[in-house]
């Protein structure tokens, strides 16, 4: 078994879920309506819960304590896709949050679909604990995908403004998509039996018909790799990730060894 | 057909016998208006009550704490939704819907609970809120489980059950800090010092002579006074706070065995007046955050109500 490959893969999974869950959690109390605030928080909790599961698998493989892995690693060691670290919009969760629901929905839809495909691949992984975890997580992710697909359709067919804002979200998300499909240091093999090209094929086959259905121009097939120098899976990140990690670890760093 | 005065007298007789009122029952306007006002304030307090703690969700210090705090704050938003649904049914004959009930928060016509105007500057504040503010909330809400308005009493059963989990969640944070490093312990003591007066203010002044309170008592919506609730809170929580080795910042605090009640230094009641005018420490900041997010979400709500969306 290629343990190093499994570890590299787990970092991508854990960091993706933690960073997107963190961004989602910044919407708490600020979502467009009360029912969605509750629903979106459940999704954020699922994502952080999945991250915790992946970090525990890393802990079992001797990588260190799960909380240390989540809270202390600097940006250069993070393996999440850059798309997921982008802020929700101007402002912060504490000051003048002018968060962008259109962007949030497109990012979530793009990521949920990618993640569902990645998890389906992982259910066939030769690394049994990961295959088992993937099967369990996939059951929850189906609901995330359903939720965000519903939002996408509603905003696309709602008002002229909602359609415009959703299209702006598409335009903002698309340049970052390649980084989602990058496998970084992971080579396709028994623990991850698919290539980035295959992931893009399956993703495109799912999403292109939805764009056609709502009358959106298809922005084009995503590249199967990040733009040069912007591959989060290789630890190449934006300053926004530094800010996110600064916030996330603010309390934990004051006494990392202590019980909290 | 009984005249209005007879119906009113019969209604009053019903509630004073302990009978429960349902949404579809006839009720005097005085009752309906008082109920809407109370439920609106409760719902808006849950909504605004999410804000002090949610400040700590992105900074929660472990994965487990991040998850439990998110779930806790989510519950508060969920309570706002449950109670708003009850309020919407009551307010419909008055020509008000959810949009109006929430928007009155921004005009100052509707209030939110005094305790959520206070700052929460450290992680320990998130623990104290979960443990003691929710503890105080359960004391006052449990006293309303026998309320004459049945739909509210039913919703409160779930609210109180969930608040019970919140208290455990908050107490667990406080326990970890109390048993932690000297700096963690100090952070907890500082947070308690900061919140103690707010916890006394929570229940309102001992002599509440407001006309709206009188209406609530008359119709058996409320049965316990502010001071009775505060005493109950002190009886339950003072020993627990002491058990953590914390100091309560009131040298006068003691249980008077003869009188059978707690003696405490009165908080500065005038602070409640400032808060009622939304001039508490963080009133404007929190209202500003709520108003901004409400305005930012308007286009989304409009899209959901658009005819094309109905077909999807």
C-alpha cells in the first residue's frame, strides 16, 4: 500500500472540507432567510464533521493530533483547492459582511458535484478505511448537491437580478475550477482510481445539461489542472487563506497543548 | 349571539381556570396584541441571540467545539423560526406577516432581549453565554410552559429541551477553561465578571409595573414575577459557579436563610432603559449587522417569491 499517497490524498480531502466548511460557517446568522440559515449551517457542520473524520484518519497514520493538523499548519502546508478559500464576498463575518449569495451557490454547486464524483471514486479505493469513510460521507453529500442544485435553478429562473448575480458567480468561479481537479502530489492508482481528466469529464457531463436547462451559456470545460503558481494542492495559496487560518487558529494557538 | 363584553368575560374566565387557548379560538384584541408583542420579542431575541456567539464560530478552538457551537447557534436561529411561525398565525388578522415582524426590529418598534446587547470579547464569553445566559433563559422559559397560549407552550417544550443541551455545551467549555492553564482560568473569571451584572439584569427589575406585564399576568400567560425567576436562577447556578472555583463579583451576595432568598447588590437598573432605546454597549453594532444581512438577502428572497421560481 502506498501510504504516502493515501496521506497526501487525505490532506486534500480534509483541507477542502475544513476550508469550505469554515467559509460556510461565516454565513451563520447572515444567510438570506431564516430557514436557509438553519439549512446552510447543517451543511457547514457536515463539512467540518467530514474534515474531522479525515484528520482522524491522518492521526491514525501517525501525522499528529487532528486538532493540530486542523489549526496549526501554515498555508504553505495546506492542500485545499484555492476556490474554497476565496472569501464569501466583501467584508468579514464581523464587519460589514456584504457576502455574495450568488457566488456562494455557484461555488457550492461546483464543489459539491466535484466532491460527489471524488467520493464515488474513493468508494473503490484500495485503502479500506478511506473507502468506508467515502461511502458514509457520500450519503450526506447527495443532499448538499440536491440543495445547491435547487438553489441554482431557483436563482436562474427567479428575477432578472438573481439571474444576473448567479451569472456573475459563474464568471467568478470558473477561473478557479482547474485547481479543484488537480491531484497535486497524488498519482492516480489503486487508492484513487481516476485521473483529473476523468473527473472533469464526469463533472462536465453532469453540469452542462443543467446550464442548458436554465438557458445559461456553457462557460467551457474546466482545465484538469490549476493555473501555474495557483495550485492549492501544491500549497500555493492566496493571502485570503492566511487570513482564514489566522482567524481559525486565533484561540487554539494561545495554548495548543491545552484542553479546550 | 353573545355580545363582546360577554365573550371577553368568558375568555378571561377560561384562561383564569387554566384552560388553554388555540390559534383558531376567538380571543380579545388585547390578548392577541399582547401575545404577538411577546412572541415577536422572543423570536427576535433568538435571532439576535445568535449574533454574540456566532462571532466565535470561526474562531472556536477545536474541531469538536466548532461543531458544537455551530449546532448551538443554529438551534437559536431555528427557535426564531419556530416562534415566528406561531407569531405569524396570531399576527395575520392584524395584517402583519414575517416581513413586518422582523422589519420592526430595525425601526426600534420591536425589542430584543437586553442580554444580547452585551459584548462577547473572548472565547470564555461564548462558554458563559451557553452555560449561564441559556441557563437564565431556561428558567424564564420553563415558567412559560404552562402559558395560556397553547401553540407557544408546545413550541417552548422543544426550545427548552434544546436549551438544556446548550447549557451542557456551555458548561463543558467553562469546565475545560476552569481546569485549564492559569491564562484559561483567568479568561473565564474575566468573562464571569463581565456577565454577572447582565445575568441579574436579564430578568428585569424586581417591581415591574408596566401595563404590558399586567396584561400578561391577567391572562395567565405569565405567572412568575421577575424577582421569583431571578431567585430561582441564583439558587440553581450560584452553587455551580462556586463549584468551579470561580469568584462571583459581588461581596454582598449571600443566601439569607431566614428570609429564604438571595441577597445581592442590585445591578444598575438604568442600563435597561438605555438598552430599551437600543443604546446598550453593542445594540447598534448588532442591529447594523442584522440589518445589513437582511438588506443583502433581499434580492434572494425576491427571487424565491418570483412566479417563475414557483414552477421549479
